[in-house]
C-alpha cells in the first residue's frame, strides 16, 4: 500500500472558485470596462454629443466607476451564453448612443430632455441603492432589497429604458428604432436570465415574492 506522502494530491482549484476570487473578479471588471471607456472617450473627442446621448454615456461612466470597486461574488454563472448576453446588453448602451443616426425629432424638446434627466437620476438612485453589488454577468453578491430595489427588481434597466425612449424620440429613424428595440430586448431577456440564476437562493426567492414588479412599480 502506498504511503500517504506518495499518493497524488487532488487540486482544490475550480472555475467557480477562481471567478469568485476578489483579484480575478476585479481584473475582469477593469478589463470589461476598457472598451466602454474607449468608446466614450472617442465620441467625446468628436464633440458631437447631445443631451440624450450624454445621459446614456453618463450611465455607462457610472457603471465603470462602480464596477472597479464592486464586491466579490459568492457564486457566478458558468453559462457562456449568459456571459455573452450580459456583455452585449451592457455595451449596447454606449454603442446605441454613439451609433444612432441623426433621424427626426418627433417630440417636444422639453419632453426629451425631461426623459433624459429622469433616466439619469433613476440610474444614479439605483446605483447608489445597489452599492458595491454591481456586475455584468449573473452573479450572487449581497442581495439588495432597499432603495430603488424596494420598488422594482431591475431599476437600472428601467433607467436605461427611459433613456432609450428619449433617444428614439430625439433621433427617430428605422436605424435608431432597431438599436433601441434590440437594446430593450437584451435587458428584458437579461432580467429573466438573472432571476433564474438567483432565485435558487431562498433569500432572493423571498425578495421576488415581496417585490413583484421587474421594471415599473405596480405595473410591469
């Protein structure tokens, strides 16, 4: 019988544990923010932004600032399709803001500006409510149930929807409609995907039962 010292040791390494490591998680957050930061920098140098696209880009900058200081996850999804969906949905915000054609303004300027400011304020409130528990891909960090998350389960996505509507009203065209429609679709699907991953936690399942609306309080 071989002695214990000669028996092969089993490695304790695992992909879920690797992704949950604070150093790995922080590195992923920084690397993921670089393309978004570059797109914003490139457009700012061009100096061709309007109030609506500025509001969308400020939401993206807020995301970058909170991503690099986020709390390490307890567990992270390993489904590659969920990762792809998360990055497409997130990067679609600055992409649509930068790529939307000129189009035609189809609503009063005051309404469009009001929607842009409202969407930005909603995003700031939701980010402050979420604290350091932000992420791209479905991951379990600390469950937040207060602030904006006491009203709806995905207030950050609601803020993006409001700004998408403002963008469509300001630059209405077929191209802008496609960009906005796809942007909203990504977040609708992402909401469901995230909840399917998180609801296995009894605490989050109880939160879903208590806060029943995903995006609009008392409606949807």
